[in-house]
């Protein structure tokens, strides 16, 4: 038994590198994946129930037409631009996020952004575990909630253990069921409100009770998926073609999340709750049962996707087998799931402030400093750390806490981190100071 445990824990670089997910090095050409499986995975990943929750929250404070539809699109479009920029880097280099951070933050410096991001993603995993428990128990304190949440956490961990191929198997039925149930939910909510005009009047009345500004609403939408946008490389690195790398964030954010946010807002406006399973139960036993099944499949896909991301990153940086990090991250997310779901909106606000500036130095370094040329073959020659990247992140994150009515804080933080990195980098270069950077592939 002890020998088996040692073998399970032991890190084998060759084995990890040759696996389908390969967290250690840029992917070899034969490790890239065909177009159809990747686009299918994008639909499965995009139809995360985050959109339903966010839509319900927006419906409580934003008038549906045209404000909610408009701000939802702007928020998702912003995340798409960020995701496309990051996704193209992943395609071009065949590197995951953990490797990309090494180029810019340094070989040792990369530990900080990767582990910080992994903790945030594990928190997301906990929210999904809690949501699964609530979907079946409809409360947070019963034995049913704790039991179902624990089972969900174990289920997510077990299926993620099998990597990207496991996600593909779960994603297809999840998407089909959720789309069908979502369309029915939209129709039934408008019908229950008394028709389209009555629905719009109800929306305006609901939003007037606790209004949310359009800027705040955009920030909520961005915060709900900004982590997914900046780790887009985890999936686009498998792309064989550039258009596939760009199609993945488009499917995820412009098609899937926008659709779910609109559907979620309708349910929230009519039923008064953002929880999809709660208002689907009001449709009767049969429809409520289908809604519960659809939500469960969607949460399963969500849980697997959220767990897969920190597993790949921590495995890359900590040099532990992917199987080991899957169990560790899965257990942490399961434990968090017993108490974090109740703080969903606060978690989104935290992500909107702290996450976008992390990727700013990477975008600036790849597209401007390095002119779209990272050299993965010379990663061992990278410096230990890059002070310019850390200083840029601190300035970007700090700027998000300056509240102004006109300011979308998450985008300001990203913009400040990009500009700060370029200013510090080029100022240091003119002064002859080596900051430590990735420009090693060309003169």
C-alpha cells in the first residue's frame, strides 16, 4: 500500500509530458486536438451556470430592455476581447497559463500569479459544489445539502481525473439539455408575466426597487468570467488553427454566457430568485425535474472545468503529477463548497478587482515587447523574476479600488497594468537596468 502511494505521489516528468494534457511543456504537434472536439468542449465550458446566477442578479436591479441586454453584451464582449488576446497567445506558443506566466513574471516569480489564480479558481469550484447542493436541497443548512455537496465534489474530482477527454463526455448532454430547458424557461416566464409588454413592465418595477447602475452591472458580468478569460490558453493551446483559438472564447462568452444571462434574468424577474432550479420547480413536477437534471449536468461540466484549470497550473509550477493536484484541488474546493456559495456576488466583485491586472503584463510583453514571439525552447534561460511585472500588477490592482461612477473597475485595472508594465520596462531599458523579462528569442 505504501509503495503504491509513493508511486502515485512520485513525479515523473516524462509521463506528465507525454500525457494528453501535458502541464509541463508546450504541447507537441501530435498533442493538439481536432477542431470539432475543441468547439464542443467550448460549448460545454461556456454553458456554465454562472451565467444563470449573474443574469438573476442583474434582473433584480437592471431594467431588462434595453439596459440589461446591452450591459450584458458589453461585459461579455470585454471578456471576449481579453480571452481572444490570451487565447491567441496560447495557440501561438502551445503553452498553458503556468508556462506563460514564467515568460513574463520569471521562473520563480510565476509561482505568485499561478498559485493566487489557482486559489481563486478553487474558490469558484467551491461555489459550484455549493450550488449543486442547493439545487437539490433548496437550503444551506440541512443534512441533504451537505451530503449532496460532498457527493458533487467527489464526482467533479473523479471525472476531472481523466482530463480534457472526460470534460468532452460530460459537456455534450449538458449543453443540449440546458439549451432546451433554457428556451422553455424564457417562454414560460414571459407567459407567466402576462406577455412581453407585461414582462417589461414587471422588469422596470423590479429594477426600481434596488437599482444597479450600468457600470456596476458591466463590472459584475466581467467579474463573473474574467478568470475564464485570462486562462483561455488552457484550452486554446490545443488548437491546430488560429481561428479555432478565437472561436473558443467567442462561443464561451458571446454565445453561451450571453444566452444564459438573459435566460437567468428572466427567471429572476418573474420569480424573484436568481436560482434556476428554484423557479423551474414552480413549473410543476415534470418540468422542474427536467430543469433539475439540466442544472445538475451543467454544474457537473462547470465543476470539472473549474477544477481542471487550477490542476494544470499548479501541476506545471509545483512539479506534481496532475492526478495528485486533481485530488488536492478537488478536496479543497469541496470543503469550500460547504460555505462559500452564499457569498457568490461578493466573490465576483473580488475577482473583478484582483484578476484582470494579472494578465496585463503578459499581454503587454507578448504583443508589444516581444512582438508576438515567445521562444518556448529557451524557457530555462528566463530570469528568476521580473520586478516590472509585479509592480505593474500592484498598480493595476490598486487602481480598481478607486471608485468612480464612469469607471468599469476591472477594465481600468487591466489597462493600468498594461501601461504600467510598458512604462517601467522601457524606462528601465533606457536607464540600462535589467528588469528580467522574456525577450530572449530575437535581438
